[in-house]
């Protein structure tokens, strides 16, 4: 099935089967709710404590979006620079890899020391965790421009900037949007991770407070809402990708239909 109902039918059934299996196993094995609540208990906690969950989830969403926006700006800028200049890429790439290898949870206390407890460390953690995939993918997309095409453009008087704007960036869009779908989930991880360590609001703080008082259904309700928000942000990035790079998907679809 190529229509929209067919595209969503498989994922929807998979999620439904997972939820049903989770519910059945918890009830069959009589797992206590303070160890692993059932999906029904988590949903019940979500609605019954909505006034507590949503303000914290909204704060996490804003924090995530702020860190993600900063990562897009920095990631796109650095990716363009690395894609154009091989020398800059060779010089800076080891430093980026080394920095990305550092566990970001170890950086949170340093950010707290610099900026104090609150929103700023969460935004910066979301940024630090999500900008690396954008840099790598944008640089790879620009660097894959065919040398023959570059030679032709230079022969007709195109500057390096013209080649970057008119050829390099459009060709890197599929790579860019693919990295965005990865980066938005990492931004959520970074924001919540920082909130569990150094914040007095947000989903991470709420989960930590709820788990300390053994309100595990509230913890899973918060996780459920974060998962929904993450899927929504991912779907939004996929929608923008489809609008901006439809030419790439149409080429792939056309090639497939010709072969079959």
C-alpha cells in the first residue's frame, strides 16, 4: 500500500501489539505497579495528574526546542564549512570526535558550575548532544558533490560560494533532514538528562521526584508523554523533509517503479 493509511497501518499495529503484550504480561505475572505499571495504569496516571505533568513537559519541550534550534544553526554552519574546506575538516574533525565521545552527563555538573541550576544547562546539554549528527551529515552531503560538476561550474565562472549555495546545499538537504530526525530525539535525551541532575522543573525533575516517592505510574506517564512529543517532533521533521526534498523521494520511487 502506497497511500497514507497504508503507511501508518504497520507502525500503528506494531505499537498496539507492543502495548497489549505489555499489559497482558504485567497482569499475567502480577507485576507490582511500583516495579512496572501496566500501560492502562500509566495512562490513568497521565490523565489524573495532567496538571502536574503538562507544565513540566511543556518546560522540557521548550528547553529541547531551544537546544535543538541552536544545534541546527551551529551544525549547519560548521557542516558547510567542513564540506567546503577539506583542510578545515581534517584539522577540526579529531577535536569534534573527541568531544562527542565525552559522556554529556559528565559535562552537566560543569555547566551547573558555570550557569547555575535551571534552564540554561538543560538547553546547552540538548545542544551538545544533538549538533554533532547535523555537522557530520551536512559536511558529507556537500562533500559528495561530483568533481566533474564542480569543474563545469567553475569553467563558466561560478565562485566557490555560488557552487555551495546553488549546488552543495541543495544536494545536502536529504542528509540534513535525516540528521534532524536523529538530532531532535537526542535533544530530548539531553534536556531530560540535565533536568534529572540540575533542575527544579521539567520532566526529568518530575521523574526523579516521583521515583523517590515510588510513584512509578507517574514516572511512566511522564515517559509516555515525552515519547509522544518525540514522535510528534520526528513526524514534523519528516513532513518538512518531504516538502523540501520531495524531488529525492520521487526519484527513488520512480526508479523503483521502473524496475518492478
